[in-house]
């Protein structure tokens, strides 16, 4: 069954938008056992809610056959990198550390992997499985420099924290 996406009420703050989206994502994925479906839903709703600031929105999933590599999962945007080793680029750094990273200028990040040369800033948030192991990372790129802040961190961490529970 296709679900309708909500629209932002006039005057809604980003904090309120993240709260609304967290409820909406939780409602759509309630009872869904497929992590892929959960990731796809979150990527779609986040990308549409924050377009055009969210230029690329998606998940890199820990590969069960190569547990020190991320493999591209569901996303919205231009072609993504297929694989990212732990410790390489922003996504790999988050996979290795388990902590969110906000990168205001991707060109200044050592070892940045340019999947799309139009990306200027990025936020990457870890997604943990119920057993506490890293399951994936949420990667959001923007064509705007310095596009992400603590509001985005808090909102995306809340969504990712509940995504697989």
C-alpha cells in the first residue's frame, strides 16, 4: 500500500519537521521486518522533506560478507559510490568510530570520497542494530557549503536511533 507523504505546515521549524518525520517514518515502517524497506522509507521521506538542501540522501549498509565494508543501500539522488571501506571518507570514518560527523566543507575533509563532485557539505549518522552493532550509516550530502548543524544532528540521530527498533 502506498502511503501519502505529509507536507510541512506553514511556519514549521526544522526541529518540528524532524519530529514530524520521525513520527511519520515510525508509522509507515511499523511492523515492517525488512531493514531495506525501512531504509528506503526513511531516505525517501527525508529527501523529499528537505529538498533541495538534501541533494543525496541514503544508506550505506555493512556488508555481511565483508564486515569492514559498506555497500550502497536505498537512496535518493545521483549515482552513489558502490562500496566504502571502514575508515575511508566520511562514511567510512563514521563506520569506524560509530559517531556522527558533520562536514561543513567536504573538500577540506582528509580522504573525502567524491561520489558526486557537486557535493559541498555532508552529515553522516550511524545506524545501530538492536544488538548494538553497526548496521549502516545514513549519508546526506548538500550542494551548499556548511548546510548541516546541530539541529540536523539531533533530528537525524533520533530517526536513525529508532529506525531498526
